[in-house]
C-alpha cells in the first residue's frame, strides 16, 4: 500500500512541475518590436518614424534588482530610453510615456513618469555612457523607489506606485543606428572578491560560495578550471524542507565542458568536491547524465544536459516527517542511525592538493527520504537516501571556464 501511495504522490509531483513549466513558458518571455537582439546587443530596426521597444522576460525583484545599458551607438538622434514598465506594455511607445512606467531618456536627460512630457532629471547621455536602473529594497508598502545611474553614479530617484505583478526592465529606441549592450544581471552596491569564498548580499539564499560569483539569481564559475580540485561550489543557506522541497537551475552557458552538477549535500560539505563525489551528498551531473551518490564513480541515470536545459532536484518527505525547528537546521529532530560504511572517492585518492579530510568526524544520518531529479520539467529518476543530520542543502558545482547557471530555489512557491 505504501508503494502505491508513493507512486501516486510521485505522479502528482510530475504533473505539478509540468503545470508550472507551462505557465512559465507563457509568463516569462521577453518582448520586443522594431528591435533586433543578438546576445547582449540590442539594435533599432525601424525607419525612425516609429518607436522600438524591448521588455525583459522577468521583472526586477529583491534578488535581481538592477540592470544596465551601455550605449554603443547613439544613431541619428540618440533617443534611447531605459526604465521599467508593466509586463504587457505597448511596444510602440517609449518607456515612461504610458501610465505605470518610468524611464530616463538619454537624448534630453529627462525623467518620464507615465507621461509624454518629461521632467529635467539628469545629464544627457552619449556613446560609451552606461545607464542603470534599479529598485530600492527599503521601499514602503504600496510605494516603490526607482533609481537611475550614469556610469556607476546615482543620478536620482523617484517613488512610484508598486505593481503587484512587478515592473520589467525596458529599453526604447527611436532612430536609425541606435545600439546598446544590455546587462540584465548588473550589480549595484556589491563588491567582488575574485572568486575567493565570494558571498553576495543575497544572504537569504546562499550560505557559502567558493569560486562562484553570484549576481542576483545567476551563478558564474570564476575558478581556474584546470585541475580536478578547481571545483566551484554554491550551497544554499537553508536545507530543503517540507515547505520548500524542490529547486531548479537553468544552464545559461555550458562553458568549455559543462561540468555542472545539481544536487544536495550536508552542511559542512568540502568546498573542493563536486556534489555527489563525497559522502553526505547526491547529485545529477550534466556532462555525462550520471548520478553520483557519495562516490567518485557515477551510475548511469539520465540524459546529458546542455545549454538551455533546466535541471531540478527535490525531496519527497515521508508523511510523518516532522521538522520541529522550521528553517533552522540546528533544531532538526531526527532519528539517528549508525555511522555508514566508508566510501572511497577514487578521483581524490592520493591527491596532495586536498585541504580537507573528508573522513573526519561522524557523518551521522537520519531517516530515509526519496530524492528525485528532473530535466525540463520531466522526472528523470529517483533514489532513496538517508538524510544527514541537519538536512540536505541545495548544492551546485561547476568546474570549467565560462559556466553559468540561473537558480530558482523556490520554483513551486509561485
């Protein structure tokens, strides 16, 4: 009977993931008119009599609250606008012209706030200038503070009515030859540390990052990518639980070798081990489609994953699972099992560069849970594993130059 119930629960999870993916396919699509996009480049593609407009696929949020546009060419008139608009903004109008939109216009330095008549705001912008737009995290209920920058210096801000559906980055153009570089993952008020245990300001998301740079929801590998110990590791601040039991990543850039791993690991997992290689972890690897569970030798599991693919990982907790301490991992009350047998990681055998002893201390494990993995909304497979004391933390590994992934730690919550 338990196996039958588990099977039906598993089918329900698959249906739920598929429904969310279908909704997102419609909800998260960029829109553009009289513009051409080539990677990060946006170019006006009209006759100068009509406005061209681009609206990003996702709104600004607390996790990704700022973007920038660099003017490559001002064209005939330099009528370039940068701002925020509703999702279904009319694409034959400059950002800022219609209600519920706001924008800084490069040609006259004016701010347009839901009106075709602008107000003097800042300096004009020309070729090479960088225009930024972001939202303040200190905004009051019902109001949103939008600020604009020029070449990294704040120009000014304006308070507007907050939209329940969010406001989307937008770029407008209106003359031949206009061209910009778009950076939807630009940083504001954050400092880099060249990959050495970088921890960004999104403290509610990541507990630690090693040789990984976080920009909003985007993770980028910044390690050397030469030796087997050059692993970049990102581990979430909180473990999966009965409320947030699933997360996903999208491979936005496969890099040189697509050595990208998605999985779960104990809280003190070694920073130079790919997820799945050492005990207290399990992971699905994109480059070979194998499942690694506490060993450097993987098992055939699913298809390989490439740029554009979305990989997911979750836990099916038992019905009687109890988490007394909410999101605080130190308060978990688990039935402790005996210490498991030692697992040898052949890929790290006799490696003089190891800085951490993976076998030190007791790696006590608790009750059994079912871990499952998905690819593009479809379940690839599942594996029953023992939950480490403290829980399983979403953990992502990367190991070759150029790898980038976009992570959603709570895809089933909205």
